[in-house]
C-alpha cells in the first residue's frame, strides 16, 4: 500500500516502457496528471518530437506551480531520470510547502524494451538502455534529493499489486521516508 498525502507532488520515475503512464491512468484522476509526452504533442503536434521538449517542460513547470499553489495533488508522468530536472521539480514542491513523493519503476531492461517494441511510437533502444542505467545508478540516493518518501517497484508484479491511498485532509508537512 502506498499512502500519499494530499496536495503532494508525485514524480513517476522510470525508463520508457516501464508502465508509468498506465499506472498514472489506473491510480490517479486525469486532472491530477501532467504528461511530458502529452505536452510535447500540444506544443509540436507530435508527442515524440524531442525538439519540443524544452517548451513542453516549461509548460509542465507552469502547470505544476499552479497546481501546487491551488493545493491539488500533482503527478508528473515523465521519465524523470535526470537528477537535475528532478531537483527543479522537488524545489518547486518545497517552495509551496508540499511533500515530494517518488514512485520508481525499476523494471528490467528486457521488460521496457519488449513493451516499447509493441508501441506505435517507439523510443530508440539505446535511449531506453541509458534511462534504465540512470534509474539503477540513482535509486539508492533518491532519498538524498529531498523526497519525503520513495517507493520502489522492482517488477511487473510489484506494479500490478500496488494499491494506492490518497489521504484526506490538509498537508501537515513532509511524511517520513519509506521504501517499498
């Protein structure tokens, strides 16, 4: 069971094909989720157009700032494998007095590659390899980045078994760190 405080920032962290978007659609209200792919599509007309990434992430930060100001739960559906970009988002949550929660999809490379191969819009295998390596490298030090809690899902079975509860009531500050 993953317990989330209300009005938190939730970063879904994992390689392309690890199941972040499916997880987000299964567990969160559509209005609470911002997707970097969807924003690239809005900006450039093509979710895979990497030239639109900077503009998409500028919009993502604007949305996140507004969502956290309003006191809503904010879920970022992006790979979030770059520690510097995560740091910017965590700093934004702290600016608003909101806890940042990490849900890490630490799935095997083979799973991500196989899922990617079945998509209509694929990511190059070398990119997925790099993303998996970044998650593997950073997983043991995520708690040093300012997350209030870190939940690690290490297999497809772990992802499928997750139950999630969003607590009721006001934010009272960062919750204690936990690793699932």
